[in-house]
C-alpha cells in the first residue's frame, strides 16, 4: 500500500507570491491534516479535512487555506508569502471512521523556502 | 491553556543503555497520548499510543508509561542502538487537533 505522498518536495518562492502544495493520502483514508514545522515553533496544526469538509482549524492567518477533493486528495494554499512561512509542511492521513486517537500517517513533507 | 511539554535538550546515550524521555501535560487530562519518531527532513512515524487507563504499553524495545497523577508519560528505549537516533515527539488530541510537544532529540553513540 502506497504511503502518503506530497508534491513538490522542495519549493523556493519570493515574498508576496502564493504557493499550492498537494497531498495524496493513503488509499481509503478520508481524513487529511496539514502541519507546519519550524525549528522555533515545532509541529503546529494547520487544518484537517474529512470528506471534503474542513473539520478543524489551527491558529493560522487566513492566508493559509486548504481544500479536499472527492478522491480525498488535498491541497493547501498560502497567499502573500512571508519570510516566516519558510517551513516544512507536512500532510498526514488517518483511517476512516475512527476516533481522534488513531495514528496519523505522515508524508515526507514539502520544504518551502521564502526568499 | 492546555500544554504538552517535552525536554528540549538532546539526550546523548551510549549504545546498549536505556533512554528515557519525558512528556508532561498541564491544564487538562488527555484520554491518551501518542508517541512518534521523526528523522531529519522526514515526516513523523507513529510508534505507540497509550490510553489513560493503561499504565504501560510495550512494542519491541519501546515502552511507554502513563501516570495521570504526575500528569506525565515516560518513553523508554531499551538496549538502545545508533539507529534509534532521532527526535521523538509526544502528541495528544486537543479540541480535535493533534497537538505535538517540541520533541526530544536522542543521540545514541556506539
């Protein structure tokens, strides 16, 4: 069974630009969550999607948005990039019909550098 | 506010010894805690989950304990190996969001 995949793996953008990151969950997983990881703040929850609906949202500005498609693939978008948005963006999927206690399967991440 | 904390200092340990990591939580009582391993530049990998009514959970050389009185979970790596070198994160669900501790880096030297 293929794991969670994320594209692209590396991205370099300049301030003010926007970026779209993509995540394909494990087949059959309908829950997809996004996280931002930086050396200073650690792993921080961005949002979770389940069956194309945003189920939870972290404390990030509105420049960060996401969506989920009917095949469970998800994208996240960051508009008007700032230097502080440089981070490793991780996507994770979870088995369907389970409580929040179940493990998350993480992808390899997208390393975003904002210049 | 609900907080989950790990010792941010790296843990240097000799091969064969037991590494013990701490995860403390404040201002709430999680129903369970999860432990993950993360290697540099890669996504975390789930290791173990322990529920509040479980005192201890084991998986191969890994052992997790959960002390609701001390509001603490301990993560042990017995007979540590250099391949165990990584950052270990504890996490819990808070208001539907998976919240992670800062992680503790473990370095196992031969």
